[in-house]
C-alpha cells in the first residue's frame, strides 16, 4: 500500500468581514505529497489525507472533490465524504463542537498508469461554529501525482487484428503507426471497431466512435498492457459530401414541353455512381407516341450538356409545329378535293 499525505491547507475568511478586511486578507492553498514508497504503481491502494483549516472556529463543511475515474477508483473515506464515478461530495453536517482544523482520509485504487489528478472545488466552504456565517475557501486546490506501470507483467500493446466498418484505414494498420485517416459516407453516425490484442492480458477501450456528428471526427483507441503501459491509436474520420442524383423526363406535346425532375436512389461505390436510365417521350394529341429513346445521363451534368438540351428542346418545338401545320394542310387539301368532286 502506498500512503500519500496531501495537506490542503486552506485559509478561510468570513463573508461578513468588511471590504477593507477582505482586501487585507490573503487566501492561500498549499498542497504537499509525501509517499512512504518510491512511487505509486498500478493496482496499488493510495490514501489521500485532506486537511482543512481556518483561523476561525469552524462547524459544518460543504464541498466537492473531483478525480480522474479512468486512473483512480474510490474505495472509502472518513465520515462526511462519499460518492464515486469521478465525484466525491464533502458534507459534514451537524457538528457539535467547533474546530480549527479537520482531517479526512480518502482511499483510492490506482487502476492504470498515468498522471492522476484530484481537485477540491473552489466552492468549498465551512460555516462559523459561533454564528453560522459562511467561510469561503481559497480554492480550487489540485493534487497531481504519477501512477507508474506495474513492474510485473507484459508490456505488449500490439494488435493481431484491427478492423473498422464502414471505411478503411489509410495507411494500412501497423503496430508502428498510431494515427490513421478514414473516409466515410455523409450519413455515417457510428464507426464499428474491432481490435484484438496479441497479449490476452492487455485490454482495449474506444472513445468517440458513437458520435460522428462533425465533418471531421476523432476516435481514440487505447491499448493498456498487462504492466500498465498505454498506447493510444488516433483515427481521423472525415465525412464525404455526396450530392443527390436526379432523373429528368422531357415530354413534348401539342400543348407545350414539360420537364419533370425526380430524385432517384443512388448506388454508390468508391469511385462511381450508377444512375437509372431516363426516358424522353415525344407525342401529339392526334397520334400515339412516335419516338421513344432511352438515354443515360452522365455522372456530372456540365454547362455544355445543359445548352445542348436547350437546343434540342427548341428544335423539337419547331419540328412539332411543322408536323401540326403539315397535318392541317393535308386535312384542308383532302376537304377541298372532296368538295370539288361533290360539286361536279
């Protein structure tokens, strides 16, 4: 067991002091770490001694302690402190006798190697035992110490397999590379990651894979070896912007030209987009459709394509008008011939 003594000497002041007294007083916070062992290692228990003091006799105390839950696990504490998952509440209520100094012993287990941090919030306060007035702390106060890897066990952080879905890694996975780029579709919301360690005793954690909300996202895959050695793999995930694909139908009739554009379902591969065929139908009111053509739109419609379509549209209108005029002339001629024969 490693015993760390953290003296957090907090000079407190009364809120009912005059403005001149407040300016004259200095809030001080001091912290020191004293360990009986050479270092704190993963898997060991760590004891923290929190000492709160004041020149004014104190009664009740309230405050909050924050700690890194990935590196430390709360075990137990003296009366007045409880919680977990990164937050501890300091609440000593109903004190029967005033005091100038109060100590709290807090025990943690070191879960992994790294730089551990415990912070006493700046809102910590005590109350005067005599009149109950608030005495503010000169916080926040931060205690930081290193947790070293376990001296025993393997330091292997390599992976036998590393796969993602959707997308692919760029470059291909290697134990020598810790940063990769990934391209996914614009509608991708989640990245599925499969990471298998060579050492069964090593463990893997993933952060950021379930929230791909931005155009560029960062996903972190952390491998922790048996002895506590850590390796972090960073994935830079970018979303591709894909424009919608549409199909256009052009219909020529005696009453005019109608152009209808409808969205179609995309079939997208890595570099190509397949689009369903478009039908152009030319017809008149008097006859059935005379021409049916099936054409395929290009992947990207250029300005020249649009201008060409406009020319075809205008030409088709002229042809349609000529056909109608011809039909009218033929009909008039037939009527005239029939009338002359009847007069004879």
